[in-house]
């Protein structure tokens, strides 16, 4: 098992949407155009089945049937050195372990795992949840997303990030203090890295010591997100801040229709994806589609393949 968190989390990871058919089930053939466009823009790292990928809503049977295809499609598009991680978060340990089995069989480089969903669990139960993933031969990336899952307090994070099979943490708490504490914990554990998932605070996260970023807007504006990171790496804070302002403006698409349906609709306008989502999510309606077309026109030359 390779516990190289830097390999897995440094730079830009796009938490890619999951292509869907009209019935809300995964349509793996729909990945070709989008994966090729992302790779063409310079993306080399994907997160499958995150929040933008509707992960916990996708039926287990769909994963068994489609995940291997999606992983191979990304390898084919992005080539040597590409990385693909898979979110296996579920309400309980047994279901998440079943998803991790599928991810390992599919050829993922690592699994991404939130604390359990739905019930409120004790810290001991959360630690036990992560400890149960030491048998897959794949490193685990902790997914701290308290908006959707049990919160991960710092003492629990310290214990979990010290586990030999844990390679890093993707922090989507949007809490700068939490991110700084996670960076400090990672520094005490060789091989452990931290990524920033809060889109409006990407530069702030890098300044706090995050090794990489995982912006949802990377689905529609990958070159912008790569520019933000490369500007930061080059020491050009002004350029990084300028890119951050555009990323933040792009997140206002969710004021039209909140969530992944909006991202998919922008990609549908570009001819890169279908607009379909997994029930009970709903696609954008006609008025929202029209408003998104106008919104996209403000970002001509920035959105993937010139969405307009």
C-alpha cells in the first residue's frame, strides 16, 4: 500500500460529476467527452462519487456495474501519472467496506471516506469506522464534511490520521481554524497530506499549508483552478487571488439552482454531459436553464469548451 498523501492530494483534484441516464442510473458511456475535455485542460487527478458525483445516492449495484469502466476511462483520457480516488462514504461501516471492495477491484488509487452518515456516533465509533479500512490494500483519505456526515473533532482526527493506512484528509468544513489544525496534525505524520475543499477559500487554504485543492467548479472551469494553484506555487499571490475571485463568482451558479444539477446543466450546455441527476435530486427547470445560459455568458473563455 502506498501511503503517499502528496501523490494523492497535492495540486488540483476535480471532484467530477457522475454521468447519468434519464432514469437516474449511472451511464458510464457519458464519461468519455467530459473526461477527455478535463484531461485536455491539464487535469490529472479525479475524485469519483464525491458530493459533486452524488456518491451516497448512487446505488451499490450501479457502482458494481460501472466503477471499473469509469476508472479505466479516466486512465485512458489522462494517461500515465493520472490519479483517481473514489468516495465510498455510506451510513454504516459494512456498506462503506462493500463500496471500498468495488473501488479496489476497479483499480482506484485510494478510497475517500467520511465519518458515518445519518446517526450521531460517538468518537470511539468513528475511530472504529476508520480502523476497519486497514484491509483493502488501498490508502484512505478522510473526508471531513460536517455538513453531511458526523463531525470529526480534532482529537478524533489526530487518532485517525495517525493510522498507517490513512494518507490524508480532504477538509470541506470551510472552517479556517479546523483546516490549520489538520495541517498541523498532518505535519506530525509522514506521508499524510491535506486538501482544501471549500471553493471560496482555496487560496486561504493553500496559505494555511494545504497541499492541494478540490474545487467543484473544476468540472466547468478546470484551467482556472489549475491557474490558481500554479500561481500560488509560483509565488504570485496577486494572480492566485484574482483566480480565486473568479472561482468565487462561479460558485454563484448555485444561487440559480443549488447543487450538482447546476454543474451538470452547465456541462450539458457545453455538450459534455447530460443534465440528469439521481433521485430525489431534480434537474434544472426551463427557467433555470435559461438563467444558467445567461450566467455562462459572463464567463466566456473560462468555462470548459467555451460554455455559452
